[in-house]
C-alpha cells in the first residue's frame, strides 16, 4: 500500500481539511467506505473514543449529514465513552446535544478511574 504523497503534511499537522481525499494505491485490496469499515469493526463492542468532539463549528453540520463519527459510534457500539481535551466542545455536547458519556480530560495524563477499570475492546482515535 502506498499513500498519496500529500498525506505527509496532514500527518505532521501542517495541513487541515475536513474533507480531504487521500488516495491509497493497492493492487488487491477492496476499500470500503470509512463508516462501513469502522462499523464492522466496532459493532456491539465497548469503545473509548478519544478526540470525540471533532471541530466544534462542524458538529451540527455533520450531525445533519449523518457524518459525525461520535454519533455514529454511539449507534453501533454496546458502550461508547467520548473523551476530548476541548472543554467548550464537551460542554456543547453535554448541554446542547444531551450526551452524558463524554468527558473533558487529557488521556495522556492520569485518566479517570472508570477508564482504567473498564475492559475496552477498542480505542478509536
């Protein structure tokens, strides 16, 4: 598999796009639509979604278009906990969107006890 040469700038955080198309060249592999692939992997699993907020100005638009990943994960998974360092984003999800299983924390520091005690099937980053 050979990634498109433009991907390096995104991986280094030099570029940002909400809808960049990155082409991956392969001879034998069949690529599925992103949500279809993720759904197949996490269906009925317990997951921790790190970076659940996305970009605050885009959440409502993505919800309307059914493309906000955290909402989709909550539909598919047995248990889905959202973690993000974005306080405004987490407050918005709780106060405006009614999500209760989202938490503002830096997972690289000491995570909350309930995170450490659960047997998670997957972390979605």
